[in-house]
C-alpha cells in the first residue's frame, strides 16, 4: 500500500502520532484488508442498485455481448464460405 494512503488512514483514525511504526503498519494493513469486505456485504449501492444486482446486470450484458459476437462470427463465416455470385453473362 502507498505510504501516503497509510498515513491518511491512520490520520482518519486519529492515532498517527502516538503509535510505534510497527503498530501503525499493523493497523493500516488491517484497515486495508477490511475495506473490500465492506463492498462485498452489499452495503455499497451505485445508482440505487446494490452490488449483488450489479453483478446480475453485468452478467446479462456479458451474455448479450457474447451472443452478438457469435452471431456476427457465424454470419461472417457463412458469407466467406458461400460461393461468389456470378454476374449475368459470365460463365
């Protein structure tokens, strides 16, 4: 973790000046490890949707993108495999 971020976290806790270097390191590391779990608990909402629903939305978008890509790929393969059209009058 960046040194500035550690000092900011400890300053927010109000303990930056009274602790040894090892204690500051332990606290800042513990806080940094706790932050991702806060988002995973569903507390985080973006545009009114909790994180669990954003995962569902992202999954549906990903499936739609995959389907679109496969349809494009199969149509392109079919066009490339089709014999070329001959114009009228050509053998």
